C-alpha cells in the first residue's frame, strides 16, 4: 500500500512542480508557508528556484514589504483546503508582501472529496480529506476583498499516475478541452497583491527607421510625467536622414529630457528594443513607435496604470476604438485579432491586442525576460511576443490601455505582413507546444 501511495504523491508533485517551475525558476526565492502535517516537502524539493525554504507558523513569516526588485513566491500547498478563515489568513499576510511578491496556491478539487476518501481506503493516498469548499467564484471573491488579483489560473492533474507515460498525455489532452478541463484533481492559482507605488524614473525607447518627419513631434508631444524621463532613440539603417534628425533634436531638447541616440547593427524592431532596453538606466521601461500611430500623450495612462498598482505589465490595445482612416489594413486587423485570441488561449491570459507596440514594465522584470528568452529561443521579429510570453508565465499581471490607433502622417510602414505574419505564427505554435503542452521547453537547467 505504501508503495502505491508513493507513486500517487510522487507523480502528482512532479506534475505540479513542472508547471510551477515555469515561474519559480525566474524568481529570487520561494517560501512554502504553513505546510500541512502530512506534506512530505516533495513539491518544494522538486521546484526549480534559486533559494527555497519552508516556514511553519504565521508569526515566523518574514517581512517582504521592502523588496523593490526581488521577486519572492509564496507557495501555499493545499492549506486553504483545510483552513477555517482563509480571508483572515490573507489579510494578515498581505501587509508583509511587496508588489513584487506572488502567492502560488495549490488547491485540491472539493468536488472530488469522495475520490480522496476512496484513495485513502485503498491505500494509494494518505492524509486528511479537504474540508473547506473553495470554488473558483469563492477564490475570486476572496482575492478581491483581501486586496489581491488572480493573474493566472490553471487546472492540472487529471490522472495521478504516470502509467508508462500515458498519464502525461492524458493530463495534457484534458487540459485543452473546454468545460472538461475544470474537472482536474488540482488547481494552480497565482495571486498578486494590489499595491500602488511611485517610481523615480522612466526610460522610453523609440525605434526609428525612415521616420525623419516624426522625430521632433515625438518629443514635443511627450507628456510630462511625475518622474525623470530618459529618451532612447534607436535608429535602424534609415536612408531619409533620420539619424541626423535624431542628433539635431537630441541637442534641441536636452534641457527637458535625458536623451541617448543609438544605431542598430542588427535589424528589426525587436532588435532595436533589445538594444534600447540594454542601455536604459531608469526603473521603468516603455516603448513608443516613432510613427506616432499610438499618441505619445497616452503614455501618461500607461505610467499611471503601473504606479496605481493596476498591473506590473501594461499593454496597449488598438482594437477597442475605431481606427483613424487607413491606420491598419483589414487583413492586418484580422491578423491582430487572430493572434490576440490565439495567444489568450496559449498563455491562459486574456489579451485584447498582442501586437500593439507600446508596453510598459519594470527594468528588473525585463532582466528576467532576457533569461526566459535565452531558454525559449529568439524568434520574434517585433519583440511583442517575447515580452508578452514571459509577462504571462511569470504572473506579472497584464492590464491593457485602450488607445485609438492613428494614421501615419509621415513615411510608410516597415511591416511585411506575410513574412512577418508567418514568423509570428511560428512563434505561436512554439508557444503552444512548449508552454501549453509543456513539450521540450527549456534547453538549459539552472
């Protein structure tokens, strides 16, 4: 009997650890809090993390509130299934967390108490039967009233045995089927504390290729934010005098902004953004396309969404309001809708627009994204997916700002819709197999 129990718990913890490690391997520390008496510690042991520890008792939990750039994940494995005051527990925990902290909840399906009871009688499982009946609606209510937001949910484990590899196939397949996917034995939920906070400065990267007529307006229309602003122009092999215009404008506006002017050796917007971010010095990073189809004035809303605590990754959405004139061709719009819907399914995160050029995030998180990209691969021609993918996987909390997409007033688009569309489709397929299906993801072990 004990051998069968070992197989049940061993495989269950392996599946849970595999899913959670997609997040924890990029965090600085993981703390398992209030482990149950019958918790063997196997899940914590199998998780990939730089620092791991278990803390028993509410009074022993460290104060994480001063962490500005470090990310600590708090693992709570099954404890909520047996606790009689979950709201009280969350209310006492939140003051000890920072906005960079995340709670990783492992919950067991309350509808399957009969199965746990049967498994105990057959000797394939040991431990208490879950007593607290937490449904998805209960979790959403508890998060809201306790000052948290649920940023990621994933039903997981439908077969608790390996079965010569068929268990993995069964678990991956059922997770893709609507409605049936919610009959899993366990449920993973990632929560972020909603905590506002000001930042000292923002770096804005402006990729520019053949955009001479827009460079000065990008600075004239740039909003006055309640922080220091660093502007980083990245020029990419222009033939219309864009580089000379950048140098002229940088001198003319040096009294208002810290301005850097860089030239690409590589090609494409994705390469330009990476170069700009690598040279940024401020704690917040954002992108403004030099064509100004996303109005620079709206950057205030991105900044305020971050500082208010609404999310740690702010994304623009161009598909809410009617677009100005011929700002986006019908086939391009259809492609944008397709990728937004597809990525929402692949990443298990609701996205309204996956290809809006303007995004805002913390520089310390971007450094984690670079590590993630090294594991996943470098396939993105624009740089949108390589930001959205890790933002969803790491549980940052993505919030979108609706913007009215404007028509160009100078130049022409650098997008090659068919070639670039095929590259994005390829990356979406890779995301499906490596993230959704969990097949062949990482090439490196840390």
